[in-house]
C-alpha cells in the first residue's frame, strides 16, 4: 500500500485505529508479520531492532496496566503446548528478543497493538487496535509463573514498557505543541486539580476527537447512555460527547479505550465529571445529588459490541465516595 515501515508512528495510521484482522495490521505496516508477537526491522546500521509488539493474551507472565506493560519475549520454534504453557526457557540470542533488547539499548519507541484476547479492561471486543508508542524501561531474565509440563523451571525474557506522554501520541506538530502547553499548565496548577481537568480536557476534545471516542459516538448514533436524549442540530446531525469514566492523564491515568468511554449528552457528561451521577458495576445509575426536573434512565443504555469494564466504573464510583468522606486516591 505504499507505506514504509519505520520506527515510531506510521503516517496515516492514527493512534486508536482498529483493524479487523492481523493481516490488516501487517498491511498497514504497523507490524512485520500476521502471527508473531514481536516485530522487527533493519536499523540504519543494518542491525535488527524491534519496532512493535502485539498484546493478545499470549503468555501467563504478560501484565497490562495500560500505562505500564510487562511483556514476555519469544522462543524459537513451537514454544507452547495446547494450553499455552511454555515448553522451554527463552534466550536473549533468539532474533526477536535480541531485536527488542537492542531497541531498549538504543531507546527506540515501540508500537503497541492490542488484540481482542488481551486484558478486557483495555482490549477491543473483536479486533486489533493500534494504541500508540511505548518505551522499554527495563529488561530481565526471570522465572515464569508457570513451570514446564514436566515441572521444570522456565526462564523468560521479560520487558517493561511505559506509555509515552500524550503529546507523543499525536502525529501533527500543532497538536503536539498544544498538548505540551496544556501539560505545562496542568503541572503549574496541580494543587488546584479537579476530577477531571475539565479545562484541558475540553481543549483536547476540540483539538482531537480520538478514534475510540468516534467509534462509541457512532455506535450510539448520538443517543445519551444516561438519559436517552438524542440532541439534534438544525441540520439533523446529532451532537454528543465521549466521556472517559476514569479520566485521562495524571493522576488518574485512564485509558482512551472503548471499555472506558460513554456516549453522553453535554449535561450528563458534566454530571459524570462532577460526581453527581455514578454507576454500579452492572451499569445501574446511582444519583448522588439533587437532580430536580431531570429524568435519568435506571440503567445505562448498552449496545452490542460495547463492553464497559467494571474496573473503570468502580474507580469513578470510589473516587467520588472518597470525596464525600474526605478521602481520595
């Protein structure tokens, strides 16, 4: 398709882009193959360096916490049995692990693609999604949580990755500049922070409506999941907003993924942002403030293909419960 594989973002492939098959990920030049977890390319000096990984529920030692990832390396040949248990220890001399290790040493960013069999808090329901750039912060050889089928210890090559700051996840110089200014303002006024930073979040929404937010808004056709309102302009186009249940950015570090996003009208967005409304883990709407004259639904409207993860609902609910008692995270 005329796109060159490089280190870092691929031009024309925004963070949050969804692909229905691994083959589509490969064709977009995000990853070298449509099967392996680790992708590599040839650096300027001819060395093989890692440029991308796929998180797709591959190994028991993988840990995904959105901002931070523990990622298991690869083994040559058939490395797992039918249950997913590793058959042998991993080696740093194996090409894929050596390439990712060299990227750590050279401080190259790594593209992260999440698949539908990964952690349900962050994974797309039935597809693959490009989730931006991460840096490898540490590497180690460590015993696997699970021994080999014969009980022998399995040693794995393990990589720690940290998501790069928001301004590194956008792909135009104007967006990066504005995001950087907003982060500086947030640092200056950290002691005044509210939940979330409504000022900077509004500006961010004006700058860039993320791919995940767009998909949720399209899925609901502009209908508010809290009150059922479908707000139409004179042109007949619905207006709605994508609300992150666990806010983006510090100190909450919420993920910009569908399991953490609601489609809301502007009023309900504010109600969620100020804690006037929270939700139980099953989507039951809990009103925490006087909403005279307001009619909310007893349960969140949920469309097929949208699964809100209870961890995000619980984080939001506990935060506001803590506010009421003077205790916050």
